[in-house]
C-alpha cells in the first residue's frame, strides 16, 4: 500500500525548481557554439540559463492525518503534527537544498531529484529522512481552461520514493504519526508529492536597436563605448526563431547581469548595470500566479509496507478514457473488498493553474462499479466524490476514503462525470483488472565497468516490471515483453530533420541498437522483443550494455527507450498504458573527450553557473582544482556532488580526477 498505509499525513505548500536550461537543446553541446566564452549567438538559452539546479520545498505544512480506524485529524489539538512544517533540509554553506537534473536533452520527462533530505516537524520535534533519488512521472496537462498558459504552469506530475535513514528528534508526544516511527527505528517512510503550476516564464530583457537608442537618449546617456561592448547581446536567443522569442530577448535578470559582467569593466558595470536593466526590462507576464521558478505542491507520507515497490503503488489504477479531461488515479481496495482509498491528487483537471478542480468541466463526479462494460449509463453508482470542497486537493491531497456497499475486490471501478444531464465515463479501471508498472524506470549505465552496491551505474542493471490483476500479483508464468522504441516512435520528424534544420541528437537517437541487451538478447529497434515471465507478479529484465560509441558526436553516449507490455495480445489490446510507463536508459561512451580541461571548459560554457571552468589556467589553480576534485568525489547521491557529472559518464569523470591528481603530484 506504500503511502496509502496508516498513519498517513498530507501536506501542501510551494516548491522552487531552478534547473539550468542551456543543456535542454542537443545542438548546444556542439563545440562550434562556443568559439569563445563571450560568443553565445548560436546557443538556445531557454528560460533559465543561470539556473543553479536547485530544488526545495517552501512554506509546506502538514494539513491532515488519516488513521487506520477511519478517523482524521485536521487541527493541532487532534494531532500536534498538524500545522507543522514539511521542509527540505539545507546543508549549511551550500546554496541548494537538493539537485534537480534531466537524464538527457532527449529525455526531459524524467527529471530526477538528488540529495533531498525531508524534515517533517519543527526543529525540536521531527521526523527526518533521506529521499531516495527518483524521477517524476505521470506528467499531464492539468490546467485546461481557455486562458490556461501553454507552459509547464499548466502541467502536473508526481514524485514517489522512500525516506530512508529515518531519525525521530524530540518527544513525539501525542502525534501518532511520529509515535509510529519512534517505536520502529528501522522503519522507512513512503513519500509521494504532486507538483503543478510551476512558473517557468522568465522576465525578459530586450537588447535591440530600439532599446539601444533609448539608452543613448538617457540623461546622461549610456556611453557609446559600453553599448558597443553590448552589441553581442542583440544576437542572444531564448529559443531559436521562428519557434521562440526574437534575438535580443534575453531571459532572467541573473543571466543579464552575468553577461554584463562578462562584457564590462568593473567600473562600467557598477555605473551602468542598473540603468541598463531599467532600459531593457519589459512588462512581466508570468505563466500563472506563482513567482518565477515557484509552483504548488501537495503530498502524502506514510509508513512503507514490506515487499512493496518503491516508486509506485502496486495495487489498482483508474485510467483516462478517450478524450477524458482527467488522468491516472491509483487506488486501494482492502478489508474484504469493501474499504476503498482513492488518490485523485494528480488526476482532476483545473481551469487555471492551481489546486481548484474545474467544476464546470467535471460537474458531479460519481464513483461507479463498471457492471456494463464501459457504458456510463449501465454502471452502478456507489457514491459521489466531494472534489469541489476547497480542502479536497490541499488539505486531503486529493485522497478519498469510502466503505463500499459490497465486495469490489474483483469488480472494475470507474468515475463518471455528469454535466447538464450528460453522463461521461472519464476514468475506468481495466475491465479485467490488469495493471503493469516498472519500479525503477531510469538507468544510467557505463559500459566496461562492473555494477556494484557502491557503483550502481555500471554496465548492468535490473528492471523489475510488476504485473497485477485487481491489485494482486498475476499468476506465475504470465509473459511480459520488452521492445525498443525507435526514433520515429519517440519523436515526430520527417526526412531525418527536426524543425527547420534538424538536430543531430534526434536524428541519431537509439543507435546503435546493439549496444543494449535485455536478458542477454540484442533488441533491434524495429524487429525484436524480449519476453520474461512473472514470478510472484514480477517480470525481471536484466539490462546490459556495450559502448555505443559517439553517435551524437558531442553528447556523451546514447539514450534508449524500452517499452514493456503484456505479451498476450488480448490483454494488451484492452490495456491503457501511461505514456511515461517505459524504461529510459542513458548509456555513456567509454571515452568521448580529448582531455579533462576541454571537458571542463565545454561544460562550464553550457552551465554558465560554472563559468569559471572555461578558463584552463583558473581550473588548474590549486584551490579551484581541489574544490572540483572534492565535489567530484562526493557520493553521487549527495546534493554537493558536482552537478555536471550527472550528465557525464564515468570515463570523463575519472579522467578529470586523474588530471587533477596528476597536477597535484607535480
């Protein structure tokens, strides 16, 4: 039951995510983009080019506690954990709480959080644990109204993992939640949270002929010598036209100030930077009500259950029907088939970004038993869902509990929306009750290196795919297949081009296919599948890899996607699969950079927050090189680990260490 177990807390608040975005575009990795640190005309900046890669929870508080007897606490008097903070713990002296990173420019739908430490409670009484790194999933467009922004502010997704190495500080007092963990020091905590309304629309500063003339017209004018130095700013792009903003539209004040520091002397910067910002700033239009880089979060935490997967609920799932405005909703039926707990926290559409479900779109929501197939008029109504209660998505994180009138342990369930007398089935369980999901679904692999507990990113990995029917493991021997997704399946492109000019990262995706083996078999991208049968409801796929070479020329290694599905064609035909339910593999090249300084300089230019790496002389200095070495040698899971190495394979990582050791040894 993972986070569905008891005692269960819910929380809500805000989050901040500040990824660096220059690495979003494969072509930005081309060394030709960087003839010098100051010539960035070919680079697509995207929306946060100076992002520090940080993730943290902001102003989050416990809103409710659910207990096994069906009672709830919504005030501190009922349970003192209510109203207490849920925070990401910062390491003093380090600028971010945790690191958020993409797997690859060609797979940005599995952004992972590394080094997150969660504290539930205040400084004197709390539960603290390490969040095991995992990617988000179940991403969809939640805000669907006519005025909803066409950006991530309208999107929603979830993270689910486990808090480990738990510590209870202080006296739990009357909090049954804290009491549980204080009494079980070896326990772990399942931690699930929904993110939405993230504002990734940056403030824009315009550097063009019009604003340059305006700076000349100031009293006193910005000196012409300064304006001449700033002329390259007119060539910068947030995204390449015609798809993005025009040249000279530069995102974020941080990046503008950074570039001014690149171009101007100290005196020029001190005298003119504020005037330049004022002259080039534009009226800000954010995507939604949250501040830039901020969004909304709601979540749930509860004791783990032995044998449960880490990253999803191994029970039952409601899936969207065709043209449904809603999204996947996990649920549990227990207690002889009569005790239901349904999680709609990432499932209901909103008109605009936020935690207010769209009543006009949904009307009355009724939980139903699908006693007449997918016919909403033939379904048996069970109860209405009070989703329009303002506290439903914030205080209760979208959880709904109900005692069913009869045993529904093998009865498919659904959700019917009724608007103006019209009934529509918007969510439905597979009529045969099937559900298929991999636990770990993101893999970083380094050919030629053994996989160990200390180094889990070697040349082998294990993917476990859970197959369930009405929340129970399918019979042993049920076949599950894995196939490789081809570039045409993954991305829509014509004649090996993308957009106006093509992207080499896209054209060469998933090649060479023979670099990935599943259960000892090479999967060719357009022909072969590999089948494994379940044991205890789990199909195991042993992944291995060989060096893919350098098919994308300037991005290390290759990205591969593996689809999994029921092998039985009848089951597969009626099964709805979430588009995120696939395996994403990053297979690094064993050697792709000529030397360590080149590697550091290139990545210093992609991540402008690490721009000091572009100066080989500076990097070679004793203090800086040993700082780099210290960060590289920290545990991979630590937030203090140098961020760029999550985009580099072990070969390049080891090469940098060896180079620094060589310098240190004289």
